[in-house]
């Protein structure tokens, strides 16, 4: 991976992730809402951090750390399922729960997309988002992503069951039981070079 990539947005800087960045994520805040329990960055020992870093950066995968203008790491983005032939990839976006709603996410994604489309010459970026994650969907639409498909997938959060938990009945419509598994609706969203010009 090219460790020299540094991109500048209006509120953030984005650079290729380094191994030492993973330790910084261990100090991030936790989500207050149990619905986002499985979005919290897990504790990992040194060996696990090394394995995580290698998994996120092997092959064509790339990982980028996001910093605010004071140099604090506030999030990271990853590119996976990269296809040089079809000039597309899938983006994963994770931010410190304590740094949400500050405009960092939209600025970071816009900054990365500018480089991805103009410098690398890719044509399409896709992402997957849980249908109940309204804040994220709003942010992705703001950047230019548009929904093009939807599908159900396993819900991995053991703390919540919206089918029976009264507290989460407002999002019950996005969930279903399939066999012994609880599934949630996911939206597939995409953006092309035309959307960013």
C-alpha cells in the first residue's frame, strides 16, 4: 500500500492507514444506542490488531484513516471488492461515535471519492447500509449516493431484537425472522463519476 497518500478536505484529512492507527481506535467512544452496539470498535490485543490491519489491507483492499484538523483520528474508510476491470469498489465507513454529526463523514467520503474518480479513474463506488440507519443514509445521499437495490442479511447484534423489543418497534418493519436467524434489510447504494461532477 502507498503510505504517502494524503488527501485534504474542508474539515478532515485522509491518509493511508498505518498499523499504529488501529490502537487509536481502541480509545473511541461507544454508541449509547444498543441498536448500534455491533458498530463499536472491539477491543483487540497487539496480535489481533496486527491481524485486523493485515486483513483490511491485503491484496487490492485499502484502508484510510480520517483525522480532524487538530490531528485527532475520528474515523476510517476501507475499499474492498475492488475490481480494476470494471473500475469499481465497495466502501466501508466507520467513525468514532463521539465524533458523529460534525460533518466529518460527508467531508471524508467526498474527499476520498474525488481522489478515487479523478486520480484513479474508477467509475463506480458502492456501499451497503442497514435500512434503519437513517443518519448514515442521509449522509450518503448528501454526498450523491443513490439506492439501487435491497436485500436481507443476518442481523449480528445480540443486544437487540426489534421483532419483540418494544423500544425498537419503530424499526420492526426492517426485520424478519428466517429459520433461527434474525435478518435485517440492507440497502445497496452507488455513486458514479457523473454524480461527483
